C-alpha cells in the first residue's frame, strides 16, 4: 500500500519566480513550513498565493528558484509527483466527481490492490479508519452529489490523507463553510498538526488566519511582504501588509430613517435549473434608504432569489412588487425601466458582454432610449460621451473606452457594472456577491457606493456569502437556508454566531 | 392481415431483431466509452463503412473471416486515433470533426470499392453457428441461439462493458474524466490519455460493427451500406442514458422495429413501404425528444480539456 504515513520535517521554497504572459505572478518568493505547524499564506486575490502553491503541487513549474524537502532539492513535475512526495492539496473549488461515490473519488488515480480490478471494499475500510482518527465523518458509499459542502470538504481531506499526505495545502478552505463548520474544520486541522502534519492555510480572512496559524506569510503583488509569528500581530497590521496602506476594517454606519417599501417579495417560490424547489415561500420587504443583507452558505437559493427579482427566472408561486406594483409577470427590461438595478453574481457571464467595448457595455441598459439611440439608430457620440463620463466618475481603470471589456480586471469590470446600474439612479438595487473575487481597494470603493445609494434613498438587497461584508453594510440581515428565510435580524442584534446557526438551518427557539 | 402475425412470423421478427441489433451494439457500446470520457465521436458512420469494407475486402481476397474482423478492428482503431488527434489534442469542435470523419469514411470506402473490387460480389462470411443444446429449446432456441458468432460476441460485450466501466480502475478513470476532468487531473489521471484510449477503443468497435454487417449479417459490401446506422448508434448512447443496459435495450428496440418493418414488406402487408422504412428513424427522433435524461449526460461531453487558468 502506498498510503503509509510519510513525514516531512521541513519544506522550503526558495526565491521562487513564476511568470505568465504579461504578469510576474511570483517574484523571488521564499516560504517554508515545518511538520507540526500551521503556516498561513495571506494575501488579496491575485497576490500570487494560489500560483505559489500550485507550483508546490506540480500544477505549474517555477521559472526560477528551488524547492527543498527536508533539505533535499526536489523537482515536482506533476500532481502525481507531489502526491508521491507526501504533498496534498485541498482546492478551493472541490476536485470531486459528483457522480462517483466517496470511495470511488478516493480510489481514483490510485493503484488497486487487485491490479486492474477495483478494490473498493478495502478503500472503504481505510476511509472508515481515517475518518475515525481525525473526526472526518462521512459515508464512503454515498455518491458525492448527495453530500453537503462541509462533508465534501472532509472527503477532500480524506483523499489527501489516503494518499499519505504529510503536508496539506488548504486553499481558502472556509470560503464555503458556515462559521460552525469552519470551527469543526479547525479542530480537525489542529489534530492533524499535533500528529506532525505540516499545514499551509491560504486565506484572505484575517480573523481566521489569526485564529489558527502559528506563522503568517503575507504576499502582495507577487512578492513576499513578510513572514511573522502569530503572537503579537493584529488584524490591522496584517491588513496593512496585505494592501500596502491603512484599511478601514469597520465602517461608520449611521442609522437612517427608512422610508416606504420599495421592493417586496410575497410568498415567492421558484425552481432551480434542475427543477428542484430553490425558493420556498420567501417573504421580504426592503425599504427606501435601507440595505437588507441576505446571508447564507452558497447554493441555498441566493442565485434564484436575485433572478426572480430581476425577472430572469419564472415564479412558481407568490409575487414580486416594485414600488407597490405587482411586477411578477414583467420581463426584465420593463423592471429595469421601472427603476430596478441588478448586479449579477456571475459578472463575466451575466453582467457584461465580454467582447463589447467598455462604452458599449456601459449603455447596455439604455441603448433603446434617447440620447443613446433615436428610433432605429444608435448615437455613437452619445455612447462615447456616456462612456467617458462614467469611466471617470466611477474610476474605472481601462486603457480607453473602446477597449474590449474582457481584458479589464475583475474589480474594474465590477466597477463598470456598478457605473451602468447606479448611474440610472435606481429605486431598487439587487447586488449579488458584489465584491466576490475583487481586491480590497475595489471592495472598499464598491461598499462606499452602496452606502451612498442607501443615503440617497435606494432600497438595496445585498446578497453575499461574506458575513463580514453583510455585517459591515446591512441594516437588517435575512438568513437564507434551503430556499427559506430562516429569520430576519436587525444588525445590532446580529452576531456571527447567531447568523452561523441560522445559516446551518438551526432555527432559534424562543 | 390476421394471419400475418402468427407464431412463426413473430419468431421470425424476434430472430431478425436479435440479429439486427448486432451492429448497433458494437457501435453504440464503443461510442458509449468515448462519450463517458467526454468525447462525442460523430464519425461512427464513416468508421463502420471503412471497417465493413476492410473485413469484406480481406475475405474477398480469400482470407479467413477472422482476419477480416482483425482488419476492421485495426482500421477502426486507426480512424479513432485520427479522431483523437483532431478532437483531443487539437481540440477541434467534436461535432464538426466527427461529421468530417463520417464523410471521409463514406467517400474512401466507396472509392476503394470501385478501385479494388469493382461491382460488389457476395462473399462467404461467418456461417451460422447453432449453439448445441441451447438452439434446440423451442421458441427461445431459434430466436437467440441460431446466429453467427459475431452476434454472440456483440451480446457478450454488454456484461464485459459493465464490468470494465464499473469494476476496473480504467472504468473509474473513464467515468471521472467525462464528468470532471479537472478533478481527475488533480489526482494524476492523464485525462487525454484516457480519452485517446476510449476513442480508439470505441472506434475499433465501430470498425467491428461494420464487419458484423459485411462478413456477418449481409456478406457483401455496398456503397454507403450502413445507411445512417452509425448515427443511430450515436443516438442510442443518449437514449440508453450512457449505460450499457440502456444501450442494449435501445439497440433491441430499434432492431426489432426494423425487423418488423422488413417482415411486413416481405409479407406484403398493406403499409406503404416508404413509410415503413421511415419507422426506425421516426422512432429515433421521438425517443431522443422524449426519453433522454439530460441529467445523466457526462458533464464534460464535447468539452476539450486544458489544464489550469
């Protein structure tokens, strides 16, 4: 069997440099981790964390630099090679085959003890042993598609341990978990650490990094800023290292007087793409001058919620009201004209036309109104004028207004969508995951703009999987679980713990 | 009309149905492996024609029918290799490259027939081999155990493919690569190698499907003798939900309808022959429109795999 425990006492990455066309992703980064240690790798999106770790896992190869395991220089050709050396990786997007069972996923790519014939019974027995040793409970015979997110993550960890991983790379492991599930994960990680495993924890969540790691390395713009011991660092210090300047972690947030109900959902039900119930009897009201946050673990109906309001998904029951008018049967364009703005979750696919220029994307909602068009014809001067105006007003960094939008960074594409939607002075704004995958600078900017809308009396529905974002912006917080609104909590009474329980589907008992 | 459907006729239809399912089984089971790994090969029709010609020509030159089958397997594998290079390595649009392969096979087999053979002559292919004992069972015997050896092998492929797909490490890789190639890659499975293997294997079986026509069922080669059969085999994979048993049931359904239609013509039933000939094709469309469970489709079907961002 190839799965007896190996041991890695130290792993060093020395002056690693990795270039991609036009980008220096890693610039002489030096990093090390020891057995029995949790070393956090902190940085914004695009700082080079994943690139660095992908080189350790053999998915990329460094252009310069050296990797040493226990003092020996090694070349890691491929994931297979990494696995053989005792390195395992838990990817941010799970690398599981949904249709296969847990045991099949674990056995995939491994030699069988029966040659060409599978030995799933033996694999299952060994999974049981591992799950008992580390508190990773999961049924080896269950098809993966039936498992909850937390369970899938456990399968990933079992997969790595089954392959004899002595060093485990965890890429943003808590992004998809409720706070309680994250706590369970931390217990497992600490157990593995006691057991002598080396653990690399990639994150951009300061709170977690401080909670779990022994040492912290911060990357910015592909360079190592510093490696510091956890003792004595504060979140503010880490944030400054990540961004290169002071960052406002808490936002001043005046209570505003809320106005009339601008957006109302009454008993709304809807199906998802596979025809299953995605929203069940959802009732919500959003007032003018209010941000209503919708918190929940990914895949609990958030996407469908945004889509039924935007008019992109038919209702199976209930009604949607904009400004007191029942718009349930209205197509999206008519809702837009009635004052609805929509920032979709999939910004590359639903938010822009990638091949269109920046200016063209900026008029996608207005192309059929004067001054952008008259009758059948587009007014190119007006389009260009609008483009220039919004690019400067919203600080969109682009070479020109004629640049194809796909070549902009994620943060700037999001600013473009924001510019298009907010410049129409919407009465109702639906923002789905507005800052996901966006760097801290752009996030700050987007948050500011959302608060500005609130001050101007817009009713905002903020759907986000980032609890910190919701706690920072929302006046009231609705928690969604399996398509149901579990509860709506005023922000002052909301704690991460209380919301976490609701996100896990645990209703409060009075 | 009443006495058209007597016992003898029914046995005759069932016997033909079992027999005519043979090329569907080879081609569709082969195609199923390719599709389970994520490659749609629409070139089956052309590969079948080339396989059919290769086997026919071998026997025409005096070789043993088994050598003909071997030639069909080889030519099929070779065309599979070509398809894999185009669709896996060069990542061409699979639907289009498959149609290209089909037209190529159609043209080349017709050309070779004209150049090497001239006008088609019947040959002596595999003889009917009544399985001793079993073929004596009333009704069942004549339906199932009164065929040539290629028919029996076709049915054996069903349990074999079940075993390979669900009980071997190779089958596990095939299923994984067709659903989530990225995950398979992250575990060291060589995605493109698996796809090469399934496309070549599938294509070899398509070649054998051709042989089962030219040296098994019909003992002749004619221009475009498959007449859309390869495309129906592709449809059968969808119809069968990408599962061997489903493919088997689909193949039997279509072959039985074809057999019924042939017998009705032979017996002079008062059905317009053009309408009767259309029956299997109409059934294909109806079955695909009604019966296919998209949810079972391999998630990576027709999507070339390229690593990383």
